[in-house]
C-alpha cells in the first residue's frame, strides 16, 4: 500500500509539474500583442497625405492663367481712343456758335466825327461838324438794351489843346424820362448825333458817355486845319 501511494503521489507531482510547464508557455504569447502594434504601417500612412498635397499643379495653373488673361491690351486702347476723339470734336463746334449771342460788353461803343465828306479825323475850319455816338452789334443775332431816358448819350465833351474857349464844346442832352429800349440788329448799329458846328483850327480830344446801364464811354482825337 505504501508503494502504490508513493507511486500515485509521484505521478501527481509530475502532472502538477507538467501543468505548470504548460501554463508557462501560455504566458509567452502575451508578447505577441506587443509585436502586433507594429507602428511601421501607421507611420507610412501619414506619409501619403504629405505626398498627395503635391499641389504644384494648382499653384502653377492660377499663376499662368491671370498673367495670360490680362494680356488684353486691346480693351485698354479702345476706350482711350473713343473718348479722346468725342470730346475734342464737340467743344470745337460750340465756340463757333458763341459769337452769335452778345452781351452788353460785346457791343462796340464808338465815336464818329463827321464833316462834309462824312466820318473822318481831319477837317477844315469851314466845315460844320457833327459828333455821333455809335453802338455796333458785331453778332449775328439782334441785341436789345435799355436806357433810363430817351437819349442814347448821357454827355459829350470836346476840348482843344490850345485852350481856346471857342474850341470847347459840352453837350448835355435834354432827354425824356421814359425808359427806352434800343434794339440793334446783328451786324447793325444804333447812334445818336449831336451838331457841333464850326471849330477853329486846333487839335481836339473828344469824349462821350453813353446812357446804357453799363455806362460805357469812348474817346478819340481829331484835327481842324485852316
């Protein structure tokens, strides 16, 4: 009985030892999960997105397109040529029509001394002289202005350089108090004449003042010889 018990005891110990030996290799495969996460593969994968954004093509395409498209020198030349010709032709035609309309300052305010042969600057002591204040309209259209009296002239003065009292002449007209309109046709004149008579030989200066709202005046020189 003791032999058999010892035999079985030994067999039990061997089985336990075998059991412990089997369990030990079972723990060895635990090292496999350490080998499974081989990080080589995930390291290769992120390298792919770096190669994918090789976007050299999109960078070159937008750069080439905008540079080639603005090679539109034609539209730049077209607008520059059109507005340059249009405004130059229009203003050149406008000033040609401007002289047709006059203002009071555009009128010509003049003096005329008249003798036996009409308007002149030299006369003789035998001629009866006439002083005329003349307003000429150089425009093509009629022009109208008004005076506060019925006269075109407000005053006229003739003086000889020698100081001879017989050679002085002052004209202050007797005019009505009515407002008078003076219409001068285009290219025409309006005038008011004042008789002066015979003057002694001398060199004379003459000045007249018109009765227009602008109070225009005119002056001149004439000669009387024996």
